[in-house]
C-alpha cells in the first residue's frame, strides 16, 4: 500500500502548479491577447502588471497573521479557492478596473498559499534531509548544490 505522504506530495505538486503555473505565470502569456481583445493601451497593460505585484505585497503583509488565526490547512484551502475563482472571473471580465481588482485578489491568494505551504514543507523537508544525511549541515549543502545546479542548467535566453 502507498504511504499517505505520497498523496500529500502529489496534491502539493498540483497545488503549486495551479498557483504558480496558472495564476502567476499565465499572465505573461495571456496579457498580449487580453490587451488586443479589450483594446488596452500599453499603459493599461502595465497597470495590470503593477496590480499583479500589489497583490503580492498585500499578501506578504497579512499572510502571517492569517496563518495564526486560521491555521495552515484552512488557509491553503481558502487561498487556492480564491486564486481559482478570481482566475475564472478574470476570464469573463471585459472591464479594466474589474480585471485589476480580480488580479490583485488572485495574487493575494497565490502568495498566501506559497507562504503557508512553505511554512509546512520547509521544516519537513529539512528534517527528512537531516535524517537521511545525518546532519542539518549536509541538508543545507544539498539544498545549495541543488539550487546551483538548477541555475546552471536553466536554458539560455535568446
């Protein structure tokens, strides 16, 4: 029988894909088409990008207090639901002010999710690494080497 932890890993992977892949990085791909379809100027599209970061900022300011008040499980569920719902509503919107508001709320949910999952997964990963390697020092070195390898293997910009 499969260990329960693998289901958590799989669910977490899909959640990260939904938040980062769909809610965060999709903006760059859909913004030119959205601008053309809605007749937006470059300034208005820039404002959409600015509101993107406003949602990030708001989440950073409040997600610690929300985590203490709601707990991580509820916070993650609410953040994912909020991001998903606002992405769907953005798809149906044809008004720039509504899109700006929804995008900020969407990114608030995204960053809140990332904060909460990091608070849960970070210590758990460090503990497992320490158990397998024998020390926290080795866990830190493995993490740094992994990051350096990822940076080295990233594709070059055209």
